[in-house]
């Protein structure tokens, strides 16, 4: 007898005819041994991914204006870039921006430290790694992720700008993801600020002299990047973009009110 039909012979009230098992019934029975491994299947994984999105959205929805910091996990507090990141985060914090980082060491820790000094929310979007890693001690609002791509959505969705300090593959990945989202019109009025001109100059030159020259990006794409060594200038760039964004959002709201009024 097929497994779905097991145990249905004594179904009260049933006289004859085919028996069809129901979803509810299948859910209520204990799993067969071979089914017990379902928690390692892709189907189950999709639910975990959904759960991560839901938790991230819930934790961060009320955050208010924020700036995301990226940069090397390998910078220690004696590095001048660490101090620059603390200072930049502090200035942005004093202007009312929460700071979001990857929650790890190095520049992430510096960003959270500056947020703590300014008394604004200090968010750490921690990622599960093969070795144990808690959030750095300056994170006040930790959110844990298993999946890089879910975490990356949160970095963009809840920030009004990215400030990118010198870093390696992880930092480059985050930088170029932001540029792609802007270039393809998925996010607007979103400054991408490279901090540390000595470090980034070579990459910018290569983008201009090779990538642009070869027609792989447009001249306007180069304008998506701002390069600076000044925490104050970061604050100015972020604030002026935030003003522009607020103006555009207000304009869009007015237009939709006008359209709603016209329809009545
Ligand atoms: C010392 C070490 C490798 C620690 C790894 N611990 C990490 N914890 C949290 N986020 C990370 C970590 N490593 C890389 N990332 C992500 O990638 C970026 C840094 O990568 P990288 O060090 O530039 O390439 C960060 O902005 C962060 O979002």
C-alpha cells in the first residue's frame, strides 16, 4: 500500500471509494527516517533564507537615516585608517546618521566605535564564518546572517550612502555591488565614497584608463565614485545627497497626491 494511504482504512464515516491523503494529515504524522534529513535540503534552506530576510527587515525597519561603512577586516587600531574611520563615523553620527557595518574587526569595528561615541545606533550585520566570530564590542544592534547575499541586501536597503575604506576582496565586492545597483538604476541618490586617495588612486586610474577607454563603462559611471581623505568632506557629501534625496522623495509624494486628487 502507498505510504500516503497507510492508516486510513479505519477512517470513520468512510464506506467506499478511493482514499486521498491530505497535506494536513501528512504534516501531522512523524517523519519516516529517510525524511528526517529534510533540514539539509534546498527547500528547507529557502525557508531559512526567508527567515533571515524577515528578521533583518524587522530589526532594521525603524533605524532611520544610516550610512554603511566597509573596509578591511585586517586593520588594527594603530592604523591611521582605523582612526579616520572612527572620526568619520562620529561626525556622521553627530549629524544624525546611524552607522551600519559588517560587525567584524578592523574598519567595521572603527565604524561602530565612532557610532558609539556619537550615541547613535551602532549596527553590526554579522556573518557566520567557518570559525567562531562574535560582533566587535562596539556593536549595539547585532543582526546575525548565514547568507552573504541576504546581508548585502540589508547594507544597501537601510543606508543612504556607502563609505568605503581601504580593503581587500570583501570590500571590493561590496563596492562594485553598490556601483552596479546605481549604474542599473536600482538605487538613486546614493553616494559611494572612497576614503583614502593613496589606496584607491590606482584602481580609479585603471577604471579610467582601461575600463572606460575600452568602452566597458561610460564617462558618467566614473562620476558615481567620490574620492576623499577628509571625514568632514564625507559628512558634506552624505548630507548634501540626503537633502537631494529628501527633496526628490517630497516631490514624488506631491506628484502622487496630485495624481490621486486628479483621479477623484
Ligand atoms: C580577519 C578576518 C578575515 C575576519 C573576517 N571577519 C569578517 N567579519 C565580518 N565581515 C567581514 C569579515 N571579513 C570580511 N567581511 C566583509 O567584507 C568586508 C571586508 O573584507 P576585506 O577584509 O576587505 O576582504 C567588510 O566590509 C565586511 O562586510
